[in-house]
């Protein structure tokens, strides 16, 4: 059987000796109870403390590469299963030994007696000889935890199966690690905190949009515009995820090429406009976006919504509404009273409508989270802004022992422009 020597056990950065008498009352290093437990390369030139690993082939059930390296003895005693889980070894931690990546973890040892597991499989493929495995006189903790107990193996026989309280520290229980070789593609990715948050946010948004699209398809309400909106958003979300995770897939490349073409065409448009003397400036663009926002705020305040935070995109913006409704129909953030008054004459004031379920008290109103209100919101936005899309609904417990409702909505700039065109013809 093949054996390799590499790596060492460290406690708080101090390399530990490799035990020569690995039994409960022998020379196995003892855990102090609070030291950091690490497997890493041994100090250069010091071969005496290197760990000996038994190399087991044909372990495809327990290793993605088919090979598993198992320490030939227990390396640390007086350590609990919980200590090892806290250090990451129950699920596995990535280590580099001699420049190669491995997942270092507790060995699969059988969740119950006689259940398939890596330890028995390794013995089947090699030997039960104590000279090879050093199982006599010491238990080792397995990966499987049942309630507050964790499986242990060894001590009186190679295949002896027992269990102990996962929080117990004692001289009879120890740490026998295993290594799963990792190919480059199987290396866990490490992201900066901000990047990780952005990845998770993008995934949540994509999942929410697809869930809503699925509901439309399921109920037979999906329109061609819904397909364009949701799958278009998904394309850009996948493109964003590709950039964040370093994936260079074909879709990301296609979206980037599309962006490049859009930039080229925009450049050409600017050239033509300059030739006509009618150049669109950044100031003019900014003014147009502010105008769209003012129109939208005047509209939603005339309906009774109190506030929405607005995030701009390339083709529109996402409005994330708060839970509150205005008790009185009056402008809040809207900067154009004339717009507000114009909309107020034509829009429904939700807090006064019997078609909506509104929770009211002396200080503020809120939409109740009911199926009727969800349908009303979908209808309100689709009728006013046909290409808009509710990304997700928010629901939270309120002060009235019930749940309040709000929505996050994508509204295209083109819809607002068309909406104003209709208003001007009224």
C-alpha cells in the first residue's frame, strides 16, 4: 500500500510532534481547549513531525478524484468532536500541502452500525493491520453527528463502532484527518466580502424575477412583453454574475458584445446629432431622467403610496416601495404640484378605495398582505405602465398582528414617456 509523508499538525501556529506511541496513554499531543487547529506544510527539513498518510485508490464514493489519503494514526487527543467541527473539519477545510490543494476533513465512519462509510471501505481495500492503521487503544471522531453524539471508531478493534458526546474532551478520543485531492476546477472560490454580497444580491434578484415569471406562466397570464422583460433581465444578471465570479461563458461574451454594439451605435448617433447641431449632452440626459423620476413620484403619491427608493438602470428604474400609505392625498417628495394635482384628478386614491385591503390607524396606513392586494398591484402597474414588471413582493409582520405588503417594480423609461403622452392628450 502506498504511503506519503507530508504536512504537520499545528496548534496556534506551533508544529506538533507526530506521535510514535499513538494510544490514549502514549505520546499523542493533547488539545488545550482553545488553540487553533491547522493542517499545513511541515517546517522545511523537519521530517520527523510530518504526517504519514495511507493512500487509498478506488474511493470514488468518498472522493471526487477516486483517491483518499487517511492519516495512519490519531494526531491529537483530548479534543472533542465539536472542537473539530468548529475548526471546519466536519465539513472540510481547504489546505495546501506541497503546493497541491486538498479538502481536509473528518472521515466518514458510518452514521449507524454497519452503514456504508469510507473507513470500512478503506479497510476492505487494504488491511486491518494495526501496524498500518494504529487503531488500537484510541478512538477517532467520525464526520457523522446524530443529535448531540458523534460516531467514533477504533480502540479495541479496527472496525469497532461506537459513539460519544460530541462536546466531550477526553484522552480516549482523537483526531484522525483525511485528505481529498482537489483538482483546480474543484477548488473552493474565495470572494471579497463586498463581491460575495453582490453575487448573492444578484442571485436573489434573478430568482425573484424568475419566480414571478413562473407564476405568470403557470396562471396563463404571461405576455410577450413579460418574456422580453424577464429573460432580458436574466441575461444581464447572468452577465453580471459572470463578471463577479470570473466566468467567461458565451452568454456573458454575447451581452458584452451587445453592449459594445450599443456603445458604437450611440457614438454614431452622437456624431449625426453633432452634424445636425442637435447634440444630446450629459446634462440633458440627466435632466430627462430627473423628469421621469418626478413624473413617477407624482403619480405614485397621487395613488397614496408614501415612498419608493429608486435605482436607475440602462432602460428604466427599479422602484422599491415602502410599506406606508399616505392617510391624506397630498404630495410628499413630488416637486411638481401641478403634476400631482393633474394625476390626482384621474388616479384612484388607494387608502379610500373599498377595492383594496388597507390597514388604518391615526398615524399611518399600510396595505394588508392579501391575494386581492397583490392582484390589484399587478393590475395597477400593468395598466399604467404596460412593460413594467413586479420583481418581488415584500411582506412583514406589522403592529396590528397581521402582515403588510409592498412591492419592488421595474418601470421602463419608455413607459413613463408614453404615460405622459397620454396625459397630455387628456
